[in-house]
C-alpha cells in the first residue's frame, strides 16, 4: 500500500509530501490544476520513461520517493526483495527515483540501486495504474490475451513457452542456413580440397622464400662472385706478399724484438692475436672457396621453386606462415562442411523435439485459457452490472488455431487468438469492443477488468486517472459505489471530476495551482470535513453557494464512508 508520496521539482510541483490512507482515496481540483502531473510523478516512480523536460525550470534534478507497506500475502514482491538481499523495515520500504538535467538518473529500493527494468518489474507486484488513455488499449486484441493470461496466472507459463518458441525459431534459422549452404557445398569443397592439396605439395617453410631469393642472386651472378673470390684469395693467402704471409713475418719479427726489449711485450701479444685471427679468417675463406661451384641445374630448380612459392603467396597469403594458416582454415572448413549433413540431421531432430514440446505446452495453455475465459466472463458481467450496465453481457473468445509468421504453427505466446466481445444491451449479439463500446462504456469495462484482475493477484493499490471519462448521472453513482466497495479490500487512488464519485472516498485530496513569487506552483492538500464539503459543492455547481453546499451535505450524509479526525462526512 502507498503510505507516503514525496515529489520535488517535478513539472509545476516545487515540493510536496502526501499521506494516503487505506481504502478509497480521491484527488480532485480545477481543470489544469495539475492532477495529471501528480499521477505522472507516480507513473515516473513506477518506472515510466522520462526525460529532463519533466524537471521544474531552474532546478538541477527532479525526485519522487514513496514509502510503501507490504503485507505478508504478497509473496512475489517479498521473494523479489530477498533475491536481491533487500529486507523490509517495520513492513515498509522506501523507493526513490531521480532524474538530472543531463538525462542521467538514479533509482533505489531500500537504498539499494536498481535499474529501471528492475523497478518496473518490482512495482508491477504492487501497483496498477490506469491512465487517461489506458482504455484505448482495450480496443487492441493483443492486449486481450495478456489480460486473460494475467487473470489465469499464466504469465510465467506463457513466458516459458516463449523461451522454447524462440529457441525453435533460432534452430530453424540455423537449418535454413545449412540448407542454403548445401547448395554450394560441393563446389566449395572442391575448391578447398584443391587449395589444401596445392599447399601440401608445395609445403612452404618459414623463411624459405628469402633464402631461395639469396641463392638465386648468388647463382645468377656466379662469374662476378668467382672473380671477387679469386682476387680475395690472392690478397689473403695465395701470393708471396699476401696478408697471411706478411702477418707471419711481422709476428716472428715482433716476437724476436720483444725478447730483447720487454717493453714490446704488449704489442707482441696484440700482434700474435692479429696473426692467429688472420690465420683463422684465411681458413674460413678457403673452406668457402672450396665449396664454391657452379651448377646450372640448381639455378633452374631454385627459380622453379620460387615461382611455385610466389604463386602460393599470391593466392593464399602474404608469406609462408599465412599460406599454412590458410591451409589449416581450409581443412577446418572442409571438416565443418563434411559434418554439415550430420549437423543438418541433428538440427532437424532437435526442431522436431521442440515442436513436440511446443505442441504440449500450447495445448495446455489453450485448455487453461478456455477454462479461465469461462470463469472471467461472469465475473466481468457481474462487475458491469454493478457499474450501471445491468443488461451487458461480456464474452471471451479463445480460438486455438492461430498461425504464426511464415507458416509457423504457433505464435510466440501459443496457438490462441483471444478477443473480448460485449453486448451492452439485452437482446443483442456480442460484438467486438471497437464496434460497440462508447467512451463511457470502455471506461467501465476497463474498470471492471482491472478490479477483477486485481482480485486474482496480490496487487494492493489501483490508480485510476479520470476513470469517469464519458460518464455521468446514475452511471457515475454506480462507479462511485463500485470503487467504494473495491476500496474495502484494495487501496484506490482515483482522479475524478465527479462529485458523485468523490463523496464515496474516505480520504479526499485537492490539487491546486497557485502563483507564488511570480511562479506557478502545484500543491496538494488533504481536506478537512468543512473543506471537503466546499470542494464537493464546487464540483457540483462551480461554486460553494448555499444551494450547492446543501446538495454537497446531502451527498456526504448519504454516501459517506467513514470518520476522519473525529468529524463525520
């Protein structure tokens, strides 16, 4: 139950704090006073989308908070809180939501941050808000099935069906891809096999291209290379005055000189190192020269190998590693394509199993919907009778032959098409709501549906914003009586323009618009007994004259629901 509502910097509301009672609460006021703004602030707290435009001009943020009490017979709400580590304090919790001019906002339940989706989910356990245009949804057939499922307690079972349905649709799409791929599989496999065979035969090794390119350059310029090697041999070791011969003589002379003068010992040591290094260098050079031969056949083989590797590089990758990666990918794709036939068979089997599961679930849902429809019809009809439609007959059609998109046997919610029908007057056949119901009748039908549905779940607070649209006279009296009776076991918050409805309430709040310091401000006050009779008089006649006050007193005496603050009204 909503106990307190605090609103700050929301549209025309500067700051206000309201206390609501159990039972039937009404909010009244002049047209344009801001009643819908107050309902909008509550809708914001229930999780409605919002933008910074709702923030009062000059303020940095808007904030709406509430104190809500939970009774033990609300297990879903309590379980939701326990699952998130939240608990009540004195059977109460605090819910708060803010939005800043930047568009960013914050939401908390018991000071624990939650997302807007979580807020919507939780508040749906506690509140049902019927806005000024909600009755328009009653003309849409897709909402009828949702109302019936809620009445029958089938929402979770329908959600489970939807999960299986979506899994089946995903499997069907995968099968379609398999079938589409199968058309080109043979050609693709042939191309992949050719690529793998070509790469396998070529078998490029890391760095091979670079090595072969160097060898090709050496073999191609062999005559120049041989000439250079011959000249180097002469300089290094072949001639009488070669570097090796000179270094041997210098080394011997230096050793002799160092034997006479020890100061040359360090130079002799360095000369010795140079001599041995020269000797080692000459040995390496001779080894290279001995292997240097010219093989015309080898040059041809190298060039052919390079041509093959260049071709593989152009077709399959930028280097030897890339070529081998292509082969690995091709082999994996060959394996996948080869296994696709088995995968297709597996998918077909799984789809058949899902279809069987859907059939069972859809039939069970359909049977439950049909039974619930037979139960809902007399309840709505009885409620309409109490709402001033004594001869109305409400009917629910459940057609279990709905077809989904693209020939599917099922819709995401099952195989049923649900539609509400009504005959407003006796002796007439039932017809679609859109063809029969007037605005006032739609309001009463929606009121009947909302209250019957609230009896079927743990919802404790029902909010009606101008439920009196299109009604008056005796019908308004019936609606007021009906709301008062519902208020005996539910909390009702109702915005109304009709005195015949307002007099039934236990708690009467008035919404006013004032000008303070040059700014328009919306405020809400809880009316005392005297203030209330004046407000009822205003609603009856537009003023609080003696005749209107007498009429208001008569209504209050006749329809008063209780005592408040020691005063009867």
